[in-house]
C-alpha cells in the first residue's frame, strides 16, 4: 500500500473510466481500398507482411475493426486442397 492510498487521496485513476476508441481511420482506409478496387485483399495482406505484420487475416480483421470475413474469405478462396491417397 502506498502513501496516497493510506491517506485516502487515491480512490481511482483519472482516466480509469475512459473507453478506448475503435480504429475507424484504418478500417475505413482498408474498406475504401477494397471497394474501389485499388488493392485486392491478398495484396493488402501481403503488403502488411512486407512491413513485418505477419498476422492471420482473422486477427487483422479483429485489430482493424473490419467486418468478420472481409479479409479471410478472399484469402481462403485461393487455397486449394488436394486430396492425397497414400496407397499405391
């Protein structure tokens, strides 16, 4: 217990009740790039990877406040699964 607590001066921190803001500018920028066909979803994800931001598309959506599936559905469309039968 510190001195301020003992004297009753510190009840709560001044900014304790302040809520964080959502990433609206980054969200809107990505949406505009995709809507206006300036960049594809894959090029946005790969551009971020070039700058050292190596995250799954689902995590990028969460951090940028994007609609779920905006980045991940396009990336998943390109994935091709080949069935392999190990028998000869």
